C-alpha cells in the first residue's frame, strides 16, 4: 500500500472542505443588507463630514443638475453651499434641526422649510426604511469602490410591479451612503446622487456658518414648516381635507405639509421609495389656469367642490386615475 | 282680534296714524261691534273738544328764561356729538371735507393692499414640483433637500 497515493485521494476532499468551511464562515460573518441599511440610516444622523455632492433629477424632457458642498455636524446640523450651476452659487442652506433655511447671499431673502434633521424627519425616514423592508427585495451585490473607499452595493427591487427601484453604494467603514441611483417602473434613471469628494471627522464652529446670513434668521414656529401627522393636520387645517380611499399596494401615509400659509396642503404617501403627492388648494385658492401646460412629474389636475387637486406620482396613468377617482 | 286690541287702536285711527288696510279693518269692526263703536264715539267727542280749545300763548319772557336755563345745563355725549358735527360743518370748507374723505378712503385701501400682499403668495407651478421632490428626498439615503428654486435652474 502506497501512503502517498492515499494522501493524493484525500487532498481534493480536504481542499473542498477548506473552501466550504471558509465560505460558511464568511457567510456567517457577512453583514445582512437590511442591517447595512439600518446602520446607514443611523450614520446619517451620527457623523461629522464635509463633502461635495452632485445630484441629478430627471423629468420628462428635462433634467436638473446641481453640485453642492455639504458640511454635516452630528446630530442635527447641516450647512450647504451651491457650487453649480453658476447662477445659483449664492444659494446657501442651513439646517439646525428645527428648520432648513435657504438664503441667497447678498440679499435679505430667506426661505424656510421643514428640517430634514429634526426628530420628526428621522422618524419619517425610519418608517420609510421599514416600508422598504416590506415592499422591496433587498439584496447585496458585489462590493465595489467609491472615492477609493470600499463600499457595499445594495439593490432594492420592488415586490409589486409598477414601482421604482434603487441601487445604493454604502461606505463600509462609516456606513454613509456615497452614491444612490433611482430608476422608475419603466427602468429609466430618474435621479442620481453621489459624492465626488468626502472628508470625515471635520468639526466646525456652527457660529461661523451663521455669519453668512445678514442677520440670524428668526422665525415664528408656523405649522406649515413642520411635517405633520394626520392627527396634527386635522387640528391645524382651515378647510376639510379629502383623502384618497385607494392607494397602490404597499403605499402608506408619510407626511402632511401645509403650504401657502395653510391655504393648501400636501399629503404624501410612500411605499418606502416611490412617493404619491396629493396637493389640494382651498376653495377660491388658485385659478386652475396655473396648471395649464404643466408637464411635470406626471401630474393629474382636477377640480371638485370648488377646490383644485393636483396628484403627482411616478406610477402608471391607470393607477393615477384610480387614485383620483377614490379621492373624497 | 279681541275688542281690547281694537280699542287700543282707536286713538291712532282718530289721529290718522294707521295704514289704509288697518283703517278699513277697524271700520269693518266698528260696524259689527257695538261696544267698540260706543267707545269710538266717546273718543271722537273728546278729540273734537280738545281741538276746539284755543292754544295758550306763553307768558312774556318765557323763551329768554328757557334759553338761559339750557345754556347752564351740562352737555350730554349726544349733545357733544351733535356739536362736533355742527363744528365739522362749520370749520371745514366743502373742498377740505372732500380731501379728508378721499384721504381716509386711500388710507383704508392702502392698508388693505398691504394686508393682502402680506398674506398672499405668488404661486409658481414649480413649487408643487419642488414639493414632490422634497417628499421623494425623505426616502433617499444620500439626499440633501433639493434647491427651493427649480424654476430658476431652468
């Protein structure tokens, strides 16, 4: 009996065993894509960084591209300056966790919006993530690199057809999303955002950023600059609001925002990624003519009971009409 | 209607203070009701008697004394208002009054305009588009809120 021959027979089995055990170990240690997304959400509220980001939105027949410098200080401070297009270079934004204030440098113009860093906003994002887990098949693709940093690549494919899908590139070390691409239900790219430069752990004095404003913006807390729940909305609205009785599968209420000093309301529904916005203007609010030739994000405009409705969503026309017919 | 109510109206009837419709109703009732007719006749007699009494002239110096007593009386608010109106009529010429009235109207109109502009917005359709993107961004991971000026980007 030749012992060398026996070893030769065992060798391939040993090799397969090593490969299998290695694979199993890595599978056990590998982080779940859902866990990556959860950590990523927390990272957005818990990191200090400075970066340059390029964003593109596409609408039928046109697209908007902006480049912004973003300074983020945890937990709720963001300062944004617009770098491109050139004509918007004077635009700056400051989010202090209460409001997001846009300002044109050299002017006295301020625009107040709901803060994206507020606890309400974080809660909306958390709910949205849970909806993504329900309505999307989340899978991890091959790892890649962005700005020479290793990243997880996560894909979100809708369980129900007719909804958008997403691809996200998440930094392995910090869990900050560095790139994101959204595609509509027809497979067309509708928006993309990615950092072209990023530096972590940079601390700045917040006061320094307020100096860019001619005076420290003061604002009375108007409800229209806050995200409202349905309960809050019913308490604050001055006219009876209509709600859609039909929504495509997986969609739930996201937020309500009062516009134009409470003369209009925006109701947003989401499946975690796609959104349906229903705007309604109080009777004698605005003439319907302002919507003439409006070819924006697939809108549907109609009048009912003296008020004007505008429905916007990147879903099929058939579904839009079904929602419209159910509004009461 | 009961006789009590008709009787109350008899005095007004004699003084010509009732409408023609009421007058004919009263006359109709008087024809049918003896008691009311009797009361009417009595009243009519008293009425005639009163009219036959010649009016008495006041004693000499009555008006002078009355005027003196009125000037000593403290003016009431109503009297003050009447006085102000009288003063307004006297102290401003007609053109001045028109000027003041026009100024007041202008002041009210300007105030209303300022109030309206403070409470109304110029609505640009892009605002809705922008709000749509804003809602979309809430579901984004990388997203920082879109610029509030889509209409300026074009």
